[in-house]
C-alpha cells in the first residue's frame, strides 16, 4: 500500500531571523528555540503540540533537546537530513510530510540555525572533499562549483550573462525587502562585472552571503491546516536523490556540468522528473521559484535541470533580468533576494519565501501565485526539490 504525500500536509507557521555573519547575539540553540516559538505563534499552535523535529544539518540541536526546552507533550519523530551544500534542505520538508502522512507525527517543525561563533566559517569544507582536491589547494565550495560551472559555460554553451541576470534580479528583489542584507544596496551590471573574482568564473556577487540566523516551519495534516488558517501552503510533491556517482569525492561523473537533478545512470527519471510526475504538473505550471544559489552558476544549472530554462545558448533568452523579476517576469526567481541578496541560513529561508508567495504576503508578490517551487542546493552530493501549492491546486 502506497501513501501519497500530495496535499497530505501543509505549512501553517513560519519564522526566520538573520544577522550579518558573526554578529548574532544568540547561540544556535537559542535562535532555534526563538524561531520555533515564533513559527508556532504564526501557526496558532502551542509549542507543546509539536511531536516531530526535522533539522537540515545542525545535529547538535536535536529533537530530545529541543523538546525538553519547549516542554512538549510527546516526542514521536526526530531526525536530521544529511548532505551538504544545501542539497537536502528541501528533503527536510519531505521528511516532515512523510511523518505526518504515515501517522508517525501530527505537528512537525523543520528548522535550521547557524552561528559562526558556534560552528566557525562556512567557506572551507571540513568534510566534503577528498585528498585529490585538498592536495591541489581545492578545498572550498566556491572552487568545486566553479569548475562545474565553467564546464557548463564552455562545453554546454550557456551564456555567462545568464548568471549575471540571476544576480541582478536577486538584488532588485532585495530592494523591496527591508529585512534583506542587500536592502538599500542596489547592484548594476557594471558593478557586478567589475567586482573581484573569487573562483573563476564567479565574481564576488555570484557568491552567497554568510549569515547567522535561524528558520522554522511548522507543518500539520491537511484537515488541521484548514482549521488553523485560510492560506496554508500545501506540499504538492517532493523528490530527492542524485545520479549514481554524482559526488564531490569522485567528481568525474558524466553529468558534471548539471546540478544533479537529472536522470539516473540507467536512464530512469531523476529528481526533477520525479517531482513533476508526482505533482501531475510541469515546468509551465510553476508560478514562482526559489532556487538555492550558493553560487549563481549552480542555480542556473538547476533551472535547466527542472526544464524551467532551456540548455545551452538558448538559456540566455529566458535568463534575463526582466524575465526573472516579480511581478511581471515570466519566471520570477528568488523574490526575497535569495541567498545572494537576502540572507543565507543554509537555504531554508528560501522555503519561507516560497510559503509567503502562496500566502500572498511576499514583498515581491507574484499576482495569483498558486504554485511555488523550492529547489535545494544544486551541485551538492544529494539534491532535492518540493512544490508548494495553494488549496485551489489540490
């Protein structure tokens, strides 16, 4: 007997906070608890009702610890998603829906908190990369993703301007978002082009911010969601995985220049196509996208993998600032400013913006948005995506 996640659960409460890296006045645990309390308040539920915890990374703040601090009535589900680079951040939401749809839990919170005072800088990989990289001075996410992106530009023919358009659109969105770190700091093409190289082809503005902060999303079953609020964001579909061998320890996979959402080695559908099949929808049915951009190149590759953008040179016809900017653009992307211009809390903040679009409360609202796609960290060893939907779509 199969259990469908389509509309089985919905996000009813969200909360986020972020600070410039190294400037949080709170520990990761304190921020996690504050974010969960705020998300419960947004949902209209008591924190004691939470019986499930799912973290994307950050294993030191697990369910039993948080449950005790929140004085919950019962703990029924507690786990964490593996996979670095934000790849499984959307899968954390899939995990929560799985618990609810199968009756393992009734009220699950998905969360992530980051404080560099607790965990140190994120720019150097402590565990991802093998000795074949480290021995040659390659030890950061920027360097790894730069090599894959350079291949996408040179071999696949994707124009360099596609990356610039994504960045400029993010900064344009940030100018309407007062809480964004890029708010009040507009970016133009000349400034972007003139910024220093970090790892070719990435310039400074192609790289995501490093932030302290916390995010929490509260999910409940569909019936309860309708009781709690008039605008729950339902999870229509989700998928996670990677083609065999798609791993930073190997890094010689056939799909080297993709984002990892493509088909399996045996030709069976990969993450992106499994998402569309489960949703019963396709790329043309998506109203707005929040794509994890640790760097601009992987985000472009992710849009191509999901068939939201054509491959090769034709990508330039879709990846324009006008097309990517809400509310008029045909493919509005990262409407809060994204990891590039808003904040970086391992990408889970993008899920909050995806929910806001369904609620109609974004600072860059897409008129009549009924589907909102959240794409986890591209070019990571494991990737994931979820499609949120308004009740009208179920």
